[in-house]
């Protein structure tokens, strides 16, 4: 059983001062602050209950496992705020509850064909039932853009949908020798569909804008078909331990977030909607390596690297097209995805002379990530990021202490980037994407910590 509650109160305009008057429409809204501000509350609560029964059989060359799983989850979210009089003309609004009930049966069969070769077949059959309910205050749908027109009493069912999927996986493993193993796998994965309910009970003007932008209540499942081969084990008398794999994946009906904003003519305030839809197909291929090499008994080198090549086959976004003019996204790369990444760490271990069971270490790590695009049009990209961390520590019995410096060279490269809207007192720039929001890194940080085991 799980219960979570989330609440965030944010300042969407990002001004941080009171120098801009709240008179963008000619006068200050009655009861509102004299300066422009846009406080916004986002809340969500989730409760779920799950259970699983699993049986296993292992005899001779055959290993079998199977079982059933059930999960029942409830979620309710809401938001609200603005530049009006909070609690008078600007309110928090709770959406209706959504519910997901998932039942599944699964199995796994592995057969040791020879001492070196094993074959596995796995699968899961899953039924997802989604439900969307009316807000507790009730709701009257004046049109059938999103739900059938009519009155819905508070908490009554508005929408329901069932999805049935089978997800297989096949694995072949071959032990080349005592130190090396190679494998190949084929798998299909499904992320169940979902409902967008945040705009169902919005004002008529907001609903019309959402419908015109192509927003939908029902989102279909997204699917991934993945092919992978790999090699793992030890070389050079065990001094090198490594894993190496390559993969190719076809990601279809990709679920992406969509942002819509505008002006509600009734309240003269901006509205912001985050929705989801099946807007893309992407092919991915990549190579990953991770290894540790013992240079000496005291010195170890850790190295990792990855290439993630994303190739958009199709994509649609009214907001991105309006911003960039790009309508054909094929051949471009996924946003917020580093194509290249690497890390290397060097550690020296030694003994503290004159101390019983006393050891010390010195370590340096280098982390690299290539820049990422802000959206699928591939117009704006962050610079590559390079980070160096160092650490020096010692252990004596149950006590250990270490001194560290993270981001040694105080690299200030952005950690993320996304499209956003600029909020002004007349909301002149909220009808289209008009800003970039970046993630700021943690600056150079010094620290000292002590641990005691008991």
C-alpha cells in the first residue's frame, strides 16, 4: 500500500520584484496586488494498492517462474492561481479523480540446452482499465469535444477505457569460457495509455482553445520493440571486468507532453495546460560500455561510455511548429537526450601505517555529457558539460571520514533546457512559446563527512 501527497507553490512569472504594475488590461484587477505577480499552486495525491503471487520451479536444466499481479491506483490533481485576487477571482481548482486498475499474468522459462547455452522465454499479458471521474462539485459538459455532453454529478464516471497488451521477451546466453559470456535478446514493452483530464472542466473558452490545438482526453499506449546483443565478463587474468552491449529500438506512438497557454476572455487571465498525446515515432540505436581495470593492487580505473543515437521518424507539435516553422521533424534528434556521454574514475587505495585495519583512498572522477536540444526542431542546444569531482578519505575500524569537492572547476554549463512562455502583465507572449528555461548546475561544493558503524 502506498500513499503520496505532493504540493508545490510556484511563481510562474519569475519576476521576483514589485516594479511591474498589475495593470496590463488597463486597470488593476479588483482585490489583486498592485504589482504583477502570478503565484500558482499545483497539488496531487496518489494512493495505490498492489499484490503479487509468484511461483518458481528449478530442477535440472529447467527453471520456470510464473504468477499474477494486480494493482489499483487512484490519483487526483489540481492547480490554480494567477494575477487576480487569490481566493476571490483566482482559485485553486481540483480535477476529477482518475483510476487505473491493472491485472497481469506473467511467466519465465529458462532451459539449459548445454553447459554453455541457455535459452529463455518470458512474457506478460496485461489488462489496464482506466477511469476518469467528474470533479466533486459536479460538471456540465455543454459540448461533446472531450466527453459526451450532459451533466455529471460530483464523483460520477465520465470516461473509461480498457487496454490489453502482451509483452514477450526472448534471451539467448552463451558462455564462451569461464570468464566471458555473450547474449542476445528481443523484447517488446508497452506503456499503457492515459487520460488528460486537466482541461475537461475548464471554461468554455479554454476548452475551445484546447480543442483547436488538437488536445485529446484519451491517449493510446506507446510501444517499444528492442533488440540487444552484449558481451560481459573478465579479461587479463581478471584485472578487467566489463560489460559491452549494443541495441536497436523502435519507439512507436511515443507519448509526449504538450503545453498550451492563452488568455481566458472571461477572467482576463492567462491559462496554462499541460497535456499528453501520441505525437511521435523514434528509432534508437546505441552502444554502452562499462568497465573496471586494476592497474595495480592499489590503483583502479573505472571507465564508462555511451552513444545514444535517436532518429525521429515522425513528430507533431503545434507549439514547436508555430515557434520554429518546422513541420517535418524526420531525421532530427530527440530533445533533452545526450548523444554522447562518458565517465572515468581513478582511485588509489593504501594502508595507514601504524594503524590497525586503517586504510585511505584518493579518487578523482570525470563526467562528460554532450549538449541537448530544447525541442524536436533541433534549433537551440546546450553546450557540452564537463564535471570533475575529487574525494580523499580514510577508514579506521568503524569510523570513516572523507573530504570531497564536487564540480572542482566550477563548471556552469546548463544541465537541462526546455521551451516555456514569458509572463507579462498583459500576457502578450503566452500565445506561443517565447522563452527557454534552463537547469542550473550545483556550483563548486566543498564537504567533509564522518561515518560511524555500529
